[in-house]
């Protein structure tokens, strides 16, 4: 089984693709996959489907949606619905549990590779750490569950996952800059900086990469865009660290050639 949530929701097996088109059963499948191998309480599923106003028939309707998901899994995996109910999408005391094996869910693979990458960075191995983090990020095909109508529970789950993705990007960029690979990440940094104009860490990394690429004027322009956006959107100046980075760029501080960004410590 090959399950995807880091992009479009998908379940595949042996060339067969799961077909589940109705919005609410897709929400049930998405939430079960986001919490794969954990029991998802009926109350949580109900909140995702109907917010705080479940119908009187909510439990029966939810059972119908779960049955539809089981039938899809059975058709995709070449199993009977009974086998799926017994071994894969299991009824628990107060909810449902969707079992996946190692390597079957892209979210689990992302989490594993990101954790291994962070561990390598903690051991001061930037080359291995960046490689592992890069593999983790390549599992993302688009925004998580991009084709699912998110309810309140999935909205929080996807938001937390996006924060994890950005944090993983930041760690990888730090490692790449320490390895003096600013040219390799400049294009990617440019895109992310444009998508997240208020994210000071990404903007700082972009400014450093531009400076190291010999584009000091562009780096200073990036600072001015950040400052203008912060003032217009939230009424705040950039942090002292960002102002310090601007001064370092203006003075061509040699430290910018040796650190991932101003104030970061070079690994021993």
C-alpha cells in the first residue's frame, strides 16, 4: 500500500488507485491517515465532519463513511471488506484506527527522514544532515491534503505540518549555507521568501545567500522589502538580529562568509 497526504490525498497498491470522491468520506480517510496507527476518537471525526453541530444521525452516518473507506481500501488492495475491517481499518472502543506499515505512508517517511537529518546536524554532520532533510522535503508534492476540504481538525493538523516543513527547510538551508552552497539554494530560497514575506529566518537566509553570491544590492533590497512588509502588515520593525544583518551586509562583514547567518555559531 502506498498512501499520500503530502500533496493530493491518494491510496495506491499494485497499480490500482483508490477511488473516493465524496468530500466527507475523503475527510475521514485523510484524518485517519494523518493519525495512522493511532485511534481517532469518534468525537474527533464528528468535529471534523460537522464542526460543533453534528446531526442526530451522526454516529450512523459516520459508520457509513467508514464503510465506504473500507470498500475503497478493499478494492485497491485486492482484499475483502471483512479483511480490511479486521486488519487495516479497525474499529476501536471509541473510534477507528487505520494501520499502515513502515514505508507505506509519505508522512511517516517524511518524519523519519527529518528526524534522522536533525540527528545528523546535532552530530555536526552538515553534509549528511542536509541530504536527509532534502530527501524528506522531496516527499512533498504540494501543500498537504491540497485536494481535501479541510474541517477544523484537519486545518490544525495541516497547519502544524506546514510549520514542520518550514522548520525543516530552515535547518537544511542553514546546513547548505555552512557548506558554502549558497548558489545551490538561492533559487529555492527566493521562492520561499516570496511565499513567506514575514518569515524573518527565511528572509535572513535569503539575504545571506544573495550577499555571498555577489548580489549585495539585492540583499539590501530584500531587507527593505521585509521592513516595509512588517511595518505595513503588523506595525513592527524587523528584529535586532535582522537589523544587525543589514549592517553586516552594508559593511561587508567577513563573518557573513563563515556563518549561516549573523549570530549563528559555526559547528566545531
